[in-house]
C-alpha cells in the first residue's frame, strides 16, 4: 500500500487537481502515480473545492515543479520556466502545455504590459486559445510572425492570430504571404510592398512573442504541409537541421542551417525576434528535445513553457 508523504499543502493539492481536471485521470490513477492513497487524493480534491481553488478551471493552473523550473532557468539563462505535469499513461504533448501557456498569458495580460504580441502557429497555441476565457483588450494587437500555408487548419498562422484576437477582444495583423516563396520570386522585391513594410515594422516593436518549435518529422505541421517543391525533410536533416522555430531551421547548436529556404522564408528575422523583451517558447515532447535545446541555446527565448517529461530530458542530457 502506498505510504502518504508529509502534507505538501497547496502544491500537492494543485497537482492532484491538475491531473484530475486537466489530464482527466481517475482518483485511483492519480493515487498510483503520486504514490499516495486514494483517500488522500479525494481529500485534496474536496479541499480544493471547499477553498474555492477549483471553479471552471484550476485556480493554480499549473503546478510549480520548483527543482525542474530552477534547473531550466539556470541551465539556459531563462527569466522564467513553467513546467506542467503530464499524464504519463496517456501522454499528450499539446494539452497540458497549452493549459500552462493559457495561464501564463492570462497572468501577463492582467498586468497590461503587452500591447503588441507576436505569435507563430501550432497545436499548442491552439490548445492555449481554447482554454482562455473571453476577454476585452482593445489596446492589444496580435501580430503574426510567420507566413501561412495553403492548408486551412485552425492552427496555421492565419488561424492562430485571428482566433487569439477574437478570444482576447484584440486587434490583429496578418502576414498575408506564404511561409516560403516560390523559387522564381525575389524575396526583397516581394517584401518591398507597402503592406509588408508596415507589418515588418510592427514585428520590430513587439512587447512579447509567443512561439512553438517543431522537429523534422511528419508530426510537424510545417514538414507535412509547408515545404516547397524540391525540398524534403531528408534535405533538411542532411543539412544538419534538428527542427524549426518561426520557419527558421536550426542545427543542434542553435545556428541557422544553410539551405535555399533561407532566401525564401517570410517571417520575423531571428535577430529581430531577439529584440522583443519577452519571448515565450511553448512546446513539449521527447521528439522536440533537440530543437527546444537549440532554440534555448540560441538565446531566442526568455520564458519556457513545457511539461515535466520534456523538462527532465532537457536537463538530463548535457
């Protein structure tokens, strides 16, 4: 029989609630996962309800994993790390991180510090949007940081910017261009149009940026739908790429790899991205560890939102 450790007050209660309400684990599964009795799990849930901690959402929306968070901040020079607990038996690398990202965004929005918020794309961002409550921020502008694809999924660049703006009652500005130009199109001429000059100016004045990262596999939306003819995932891997952030493919050390995509990518330049005071990287999954480490080593993020599975892998590997 599991032996209950000493009471851990709110952190323990918050973790139980996270697994119960967010990961939808049963009380028996939670007890087995945490090594405590089912009675203690039930008591934690009842305590949370009686204290008003659980309403429609968990008032403590992600459980601080202090050692992991501190380790990530020290290892990668981050200002903040948010580590969400994952369900080890039914691993979902979008849901828990999306919930943690939504909580972080809600917290920052309450401060009024964001007026120009850059966003990329992806299912993690879509998951975060789904968990945000409807608000009104008429002084906030959501600015897409990357071109789009011909596919109409809700989590592409166009869908993310418009959906987030709709949920937050904000304005939005789209980078109305493909993420990669056709080989015959001159990028400098294309971007000389007034509409792009205005958008690129906005990207240079961001208060914050929220981005995801993807590996080079069919799990990546960009790999599945966005690569131009003549470029394959194999070509990118052979060039040394481990994944991409805002459409820029990086090697394991965080350097942009040399491919012909460099002259055709439509999106924020990495040196411009670094000028944003707050840069949030939100992603998880063992398959993304290499690209996450590359992005962090490149100094592209000041905040990391991930899950405990990914955090341990990031810290365990040298």
